[in-house]
């Protein structure tokens, strides 16, 4: 098993009105090459902050307080800005929630695709671009290349962004809720494209709040809540036997059987400016213990049931006996 990305003790926060608030708290994650990895949780859990930290595309008031982001044995956080240019868009690409924000409205799609073609391949640029667009199932290639971003639908723009990843031959693709603004049929098409990229050996980190997507497309799943990892496991294990109350609540909110009443997670996720002691989910948890309010649980291997050290499944919850 080879990891393409390892994140160690990553803590990131924001300066807000002369105070500093953490959005990520000591995150440790490894991503195996050639897999689709999900980061899931409600909006505000820190998922987008995580991938923006990987690419160092954070807001001006954000600060990376500690940690390492190791990509192919190189700590991205130590690189100079000109060194990052050899990684962003060339080895690691981003598929954003809104692709319009990543496409320049002043240039045609063809001009923007030409920018990502490697200099040594410029003579074959038209063939490379056509092959990439065909691979993402764009049929009217001539019209698309002549178009400006505002002339394309959301699904078509997402396909163009994925084609850019193919052209640049990126090893790692960060997909930040790439189907949020798309209808169901287009959404499924985009997700199937990601599966095709996985089959070609690409590694994908998929940010989502939709666990139905995770169950069908992802190899591993990490559940985040207010900047903490509360559970991580192989996806099949997590869906068969979720441990953390937050994970259970998210799954209970999924539509399953016809006529089954959907469950709601009581309360709302707190802003990062709120100071919560102990487990951050305890204000919304229906099965909290006394110690949950005062003492924060550590992410550890969970004993019993289908979880074992062999599948690297972990949970941060005082409800379970935890093993070292």
C-alpha cells in the first residue's frame, strides 16, 4: 500500500476580530494511491479548509499553525510560491463546487485548455485536448472549444475542469462537492467520470455532505465535525456498522425505504467562534456521557464488532471501549 498524500498534525485557523479560532484541529490522514477517499460532514465541518490547506489556497486571514502535508515525500507547507507552481494544476488539481470561479470568463475554453498542455506537447495540443474532451464525454467539441464559460451549463463546465486534470495528468484530484449544483443525471455522469479516473490510477479526495454518494463511489470515508475527525473507516465498514453518534445521525437522515420517516439531527452546527469543551458534538448528541462535556475523546482504534486493527477503522467517542 502506497500513500500519495500524508497529512500530519495539521492545525489551521482564522483571525477574526483580533481573536484566533481553529477550523482544523490536529488532523492526521493518509490517502492511498489509486483510491477515492471521502471527507464527509455538514457544511462548516472543515472539509474545504482541509483541501485548501493542501494546495495553500487559504483566505488572507487564515493561518496554518502547525503540521505537515507530505505529497510524494515532499512537504508542501515548506515550498516557496514558485515551487508550488510545479504542483498546483500539474500534479494536484482541484475540481471546485462552482467551476465558473475557476474558468476565466474572458477567454474561450480552447485557450484555457491550451494553457495546461505541457510545453513539450504543444505540437500535439489539439489532439491532446480532443482526446481529453472525448474522455469526459463531450460530443460537440468544436462548439465547446469556441465557447466562453458563461455559455456552458454547470455540468459542461465541470467536465471541462476534469478534462484539464486529464491533460495535465495530475496524480491527485481534489473534488470539492463537484455535484452540488448539478441535477441528478449530470451528477451521476460526473461521479462516473471520477470512477474512470480512479481506474486509470488517479487518487481522488471527494468532499461531500451526501453520504449516498460516499456509499456508492468511495473506498474510505472520514467523518469530520467542527474541525475534528470523529470517525474514519473503509466505506463498507462504516456503512454497515457506524460507531460515532454523529455518523449514525448522518446515516439516519438518508432516504432508504419508501415511507420511512427521515431523522433530523437536532440543533445546528456551531460557528468556529463558539468555544465548546469536551466532544464538540455533545451539545447535539442524544447519548452523551458526563465526561463528553468536559473531556475530548481521542481518535483511536475501536474494539469489538467488525472494527479491528486490520482495517484501520477509528472513532473518537467515549461510548466505546478503545484500544491502544
